[in-house]
């Protein structure tokens, strides 16, 4: 595969991240014109010859989700019809991942639907980071390289040399991830007992584990409306935590998220740039670069090297 050219194309979802990856790879991104017809339909043209090339399309399916997803599908189709040899959809943040099973009657499994759309459009493989549910990999009939941001986040917190650390899962579903962070950072584990009241609101019960007089680190895969994680932060602070920090891979920040995060009793909020984030009005927000991790993975895929060294999921 190494003799084929590597073509890096970015959609409109995360242009800064695409530029960062191109800089890390020391290549120029391939220009794709993404415009609109007067009625709002998306129009795409790849402005370079990609025949026989190894094409990597960078696009998070973050808000506006439907626009970014449709743009990605059309970019894949354009690359396929331009005779690209292989097309890898690099989706740093994979949207529509919440519905990964039928948990009640008459509901869709949208994660599977999106997987079908991507493969039908012509994606030969998918590269993503911290899926909301790891089993979504099995929804694809093409290879999926599922990376983890944990090494990037852990490196950041190791530099802070936090003593008396307790890593807290904001709900039971995040406990496995939290245990991994606790092991790597040398801290204890605690879990917040949470019950979801609605899509935006949660009800927090108690904390399982010790947070009094401890430096608390709350970890999750994403922050959407920030209801769960800010309520967990409030409960930890009320239980006597010395300090509270929040870490997540994807800063979706929709609805009342920014207002909740501003009001939360936390010293620092750390996310990665899988989704472009405006840091205005959030002085405690720290955005870490995910570009080096993705660029390494892209080069390994291109040169047919193993990615196992990057799969540093913390168990």
C-alpha cells in the first residue's frame, strides 16, 4: 500500500483538526469543494486526481449532525466514483451512537443504520475514537479501527501529579473506563449512582466510594448537555472533595451544557478536539490535541502497519 499516494480530505465539521493531521503527516490536504445548491442540497467536488489513491476522509458527525453525516456520505461517494483505491472514513466523533440496541418497543437502532449508510456509500474501513458503545464496531461489515483518547488525557493529568486522587464514574456505565484511569493514574475508584429523568436531566443518588478530602477526577466518553457530569461534580463537592476535575473525549456541548459547566464547582474541564470547541466563556476549559494520535493511526493504516500499539485502552 505504501506506493499508493495518501490523500487527506476534510469536510466542514472539523477543518482545524484536518489541518493539524496534515501538518503532523507533513502533507498538504487534498482540496474538496463542499458547497450548497440554492435549495440546501450539498454539492461536492474533489479538486485533485485521487484515482488509485489511499483516501482518508476526516469528518466528525457532530452538530449539525445530519448535515455533517450527509456531507461525509457524499464525500465518500465522490471519492469512490473518482476511482480511489481505498476509502477510510475517519470519524473522530461518531454520532447517532446512543441508540445501539432496542431498549424499548418501536425504536430504531440508529448506530447500525449509520454503519450501513457508510458502507453502502463506499467506505472500505472506518477509523474512530471512543465510541459511545464499543459493540458498535460489530455493526460494520468493514474493518473498524477503534482508538482511545485515554493516553492523551492520562498524559495531561500525570503532569499534574495529583495526590489522594479518586477517579469517579458519573454513572455505572462509565465505571470500566474510570477504573482504567484510576489504575493508570494511581488513584482510587468511586461511582455516582445516577437515574436519568429525561434526555437533559438526571437525578443523582449517592456516591459509592470515598471522595471526602480527595482530589476528584470525573471521566466520561462525552459531555453532551453536561447534566450527568455536573450533577456528579456537585455531589462530590458536597461530599467534601478537595478539588473536582472533569475529563471527556468529546465535548459536544449542546443545549444548557456551557451554562451548567460554568456553574459547576470544578477546577478544570479537559476535552479533546475531536469536535471544534469555542472556549469563550469557559475559563476552566482545556482542549487537548487529538491530531498526533490520529495522524499516527492514519500513517500506520496507509503503510499496512499494526495499530495495536495505539490501542492503549486502559482496562
